[in-house]
C-alpha cells in the first residue's frame, strides 16, 4: 500500500521528466533540420595555379564547404583585402604589406631548405656586377628576397624593373613553372635564390603561407589544410602526371621538385625563417620598420564544449 502511494506521488515528476526529454529531443531535431535548410556560404580560398601549390590543396576542390580560386602570387593580397577571398596562400612579404592584421595558418606553405629550382636570377655577367634586374611581376616575395640577397651577399643595390620593360641585356628574375618549362637561354650566370638564402642565413625559406582575414570563422579549416597537404604529398606522382607533365615538366624532375626540393610544413624553423626574412626586408628598406609580429592560428582540433544537455532515458 505504501509503495502504491509512493508511486502515485512520483508520477507527476516522472511525467515532467518525460515531457522535458521529448521537448529537448524535438528541439534538437528541429534545429538540425533548420541548419540543413540554411545554406552556409563556403569559405573562399585564393591560391596559385603553379605545380608547386598542388600538394597543398589535394582534395579541397571537392569539398562543398570550400571554394577555390587561382591567381598569380602578386594578386592574392588584393583578393583578401577586397573581401573576395577569406583565406589565401599569401606571399610572406605581403603579410607585412597588408592594410589589416592578417592571421597565419601554419597548416602548410611553399618553402625550401636550399635550392628551389624555380626561383632564379639569370645574368649575362657575374651577379656582383649586375646593375639592373628585370623581374617577373608575378611574385612579391621573390623580388623582396632578391633585393635582400643583392644587398647582403653582393653589397649592391641594383635597379629592379618590370620584365615587360626589359631591353634584353638586363639580368632576369623568374619564378614558377616557366623557369623549368621555358628556361631562358644565353645567360652565362645564374643563382637559385633558395640556395643563396640558405648560404646567407643557414635557414630554410618560406615563399608563401596560408593567411586568413581577421574575424573570419575558420572552423576546422586548419585541420583540413593539414590533411590536404598530407594527401598531396602521398600522391605526388599522380599530381605530376595530372598537373606537371601536361605543362611541359619532365616527370622525373617534377617529382623530385615536389618531394625533395620543396618543403610544405610550417614548423618552428620555418617561422624563424619568416621572421628573419621580414626583419632583413625592413633593414633593406623593402618594408617599413618595425615589422608586424606573426599572429598564428592553432592547427590543433578544437576541443569539445564543456557540458551537455540533460535527458532522462
């Protein structure tokens, strides 16, 4: 008899718990349906179409939450600052030239630890005699690097002009696939800027790194970029066949380029190299001083939020 009365007293509480559980589950279901019905704008990524970029973006074009666009390196900062892109594989010198404080996503970048193969100065005379350099307008970082190396290594300060205005006798700074596929002839001297930087500083060099506009929610993008880099390097031979050979790259050279010469991870030494490059660029008057410190985004997976909804099962 006592158990019956106890059960009757607890019945309202049990019904309340049941209703609460049903309402919570119904609310979660409705919220999920609502979220599925709301179109989320994809993150817009701007990057370079050269062969050297392909290992960093493997599989990203198939991700519906991302939208990739391709430009020459010198156009990427403009895409970020205009708001047409949220994230860009930005030339590292442009991090300092940006009008807003960008964030560095160290999930990957384009770098080297010695020769690059595809960033070279070609000259008819010894490099310490060069007075005019016709530069490839596609790159900002390479031009800044060349200015530093001429100043620090050769003690000279040559004039830099647009390649389109060259008359034929000047030294030439060239970057990208064309250095291999359309290598200029008739030059008796050349220097690989990655090798020259290594000799000068003992450090690796980073030409470009992923950067994001301030205030853009990145979600799990840093982790996606790490996964893309790992996938790309694991499938380098397929990338060469699809994106290298059709452009005129010898398959063996392209594979060695992607897997030996280029370095895609951004670790502590690479960050030190970027900071050193920025400091030397400021010393040489390439960018204003003092330099802007690197604002780094974590590449660790986000931790789950504390707490959970209570339900009565």
